[in-house]
């Protein structure tokens, strides 16, 4: 069977690209190794803009909890409340979200092949070849949307082994929590709380929450269990009804994400905001941008890396810069000891935290630190160098 495009992976990136390309009448197949969509663990927090970009009008039942504020806690327990979040976020049902994305893509004409793990990909006679245990398929282009373990990236030599930096995450689904305000998502920082990462509490209704941790260089479980023990006001009557673990790529965009007849999108390409580990919006943007370039390439009947490079150029303009700047902020913050983080919390405004987290306008924050006796050397220089 010959397709114009074969997409490996039915996550936010793959399904978005599939819909865009198929809408123009090209034959697109999406191969997904799992039997169901959305098996991979996720905190499920997204901005309103993410869902608007995905669907225009919000499909029913995708959002579980509206989020109006975010609270960031320093190691000493003091917090900065981010009120700019007013009305702009949700904790959603990611499985349903992906089902809706898949529905839209199928309506646009794609084939979706579930439970079909891609075990090999290669280029032969100017075409892409994709192999699963059930057969072989060819296409003009292979799009690797297969996440952090990307077989497409590995087989086409896009990245060197162990170059991708991952943060290990563990998440509990907890019920009977005592959440004083269900419209606040909470982030807890500090080496004693989550070494080189953070703990999150994302409410999913009155008493239910996704409670997770990301850490580097230490095991996640003891830290998450300790955090839960140390917050009896929230968790004394709570029980864990789900446990899942998965890593997130936090080293930014890979140096190379296109070649003749092949490209990477989403987390496979490193399209995650490094400081937060949030990647749904960045991956969908990757899927959309890649999809637009693929249409152009198919129309010109030229799937060479020179044409496909247009995708990289367009992605770099906004998202690439955000990812780079967020990575810069991460590199700066990961050097701070808990005492310094406590002091930083006193200095940063809501806007500073939002900008650092999202990789937006970080030179403004850098300039502000220039005047600070403690942070001028340690933070300002790193944020201001390009
Ligand atoms: C613990 C945790 C919490 C997170 N929380 C958030 C959050 O709250 N908000 C946010 O924005 N982001 C969050 N993220 C990040 C977000 O989940 C990812 O950035 C996003 O899902 C990436 O989308 P993707 O389509 O690129 O890849 P993925 O979602 O990883 O999808 C890849 C797909 O490819 C499939 N696949 C892989 N290999 C093969 C193969 N060989 N053959 C066929 N199919 C294959 C997989 O099964 C999967 O369905 C979180 C991640 C983790 C681990």
C-alpha cells in the first residue's frame, strides 16, 4: 500500500500533522503502537489557547477543571500567585482530547492503524519504507511523531545516543484530596522537594488531582511520597488510585529534524518547553508547521531536505526561540541552591515567572537581575547572552 505520508505516532503532534495534510487530499496513514490513544502519562494541564488552536470551538467534556491561577512555591513554602492565569487554563481529559483530534483527522480522510508498532523505517529508491509486524508500507515521506523514544529519529541517525536529556516523572492520580481551591494549579520547587525538577498538583474536580514529580539524578518515588506526607492538610485522607511514570525531553530542539523524505515533529524533535516540561502546545504547533511544509513539498513533488527545511525555519521563528530561551532559564535556575531560590521568590514578580517559564522576553528578566547584588552575576549574564 502506498501513501503520500506515513506518520509514526498518534499523539498531539502526529494527529495534528495528519489532519492538516489530509485536508488537502493527500493520502495519510498514522501508525500507533498502542491499542488505545493517550496511554502515555500526562499532567493534562493546557492553556485555553492550546485547545482553541486544536479545535476552534471546544468539544464537549474535554475539559475537566478550569484553572484561573497558578501558585509557585519556593522551598521555604512562600508562594507567588500567578493571577495572570485568570481564565486561561484547563486540566483536561487527555484521552478524550486525543480521541477528538483523531476524529477530526479521520473526517479529513486519514487511515489510522492502531496496535501497529513500527519496528523499522528506511529510505529506498527515493521513498520511505515502514515496517510493522503485520507488513510493509511505502510513502513519499515519513513523519516521526513517535515521542522521546522515536524509532524514526534513531533509524535515520537524527540524534546521537544519550544526547537527549530527559527528566524522569512519576504521577499519582489521587482522590479524596482536600483542595482548598480547585481552580489553582500548584508547583513546588527546591532541591529538598524535587531535585532539579518540581512537584505539581493539578486538580481534576472537587477532590481529585494529578499529583506528580519530575526529578533528575535522584529517584522520583521517595521524593513524591515525602511531599505527600509533608502536606497532610491536602493528603491526610487521600488515596492513590493510579500510578504512572514516563520521562520528558528537556534539552530543546534536536540539531537536525529533517532529511530527504523524512522529518521529526513533537517530542521526537525536542518540541517541549524545557523549564515546565509542557509539550502539548509546542508539539501541535510542530505538527501544524510541518504539515504546511509537507503540503508544499508534495505539491511540488519535491521531498528533498532543502524544501522540508522550510518547516524548521518557520518553527524556529516563534516556538524555536521560546524553547531555546526556556532552556536558558532552566540552565540558570538549576544551579540555584534552595536558599537562593527562596530569595529569588522574593525578587520575581508574577510576570517574571511567567516569562521565564514560557521562554518569553527573558532578556527583560535578565536586565532586571543586573541590578541585584546576589543574582547579577549568577543569573543576569546567562539570561542575557544569546
Ligand atoms: C509526566 C508527564 C506529564 C506531562 N504533563 C504535561 C502537561 O500537563 N501539559 C503539557 O502540555 N505537556 C505535558 N507533558 C508533555 C506532553 O505529554 C508531551 O510533550 C506531548 O504528549 C508530546 O506529544 P507528541 O505527539 O510529540 O508525542 P507523544 O504524546 O509522546 O506521542 C507519541 C506517540 O507515538 C507512539 N509511538 C511511539 N513509538 C512508536 C512506534 N515505534 N510505532 C508506532 N507508534 C509509536 C506512542 O505510543 C504515542 O502515542 C507531560 C509529560 C509527562 C511525561
